[in-house]
């Protein structure tokens, strides 16, 4: 049985952002495997990783505020 704090935490913005980020990471990991299978240049993959890092920074900034 979940405690009152656990129920409260599951409704906070932070937990929603974490769920969203898990979804985004899943998309990026799937996309990365597709890119590797297609043997596209790694510089393009680097740009995707950089975008992922920017999104992570944005989510961190939102969760701090």
C-alpha cells in the first residue's frame, strides 16, 4: 500500500517530467538504434545527443523553478 507522500509525489510536476523524459529517452534510444542500423554519419548522431542534452538541461531548469 502506498503512503500519502507517495501518492502526492506521483501527482507532482517533477514526476510527470520524469515520466515524459523516460518516454523521450526511449524514443532517442530507438532512434539511435535505427541510425546505427542505417549507418548514417556519427556527426549527425552527435547532433541528436546534443539535442537530448539540451532537453535535459531545459527539464532540469523547469523542475528547479
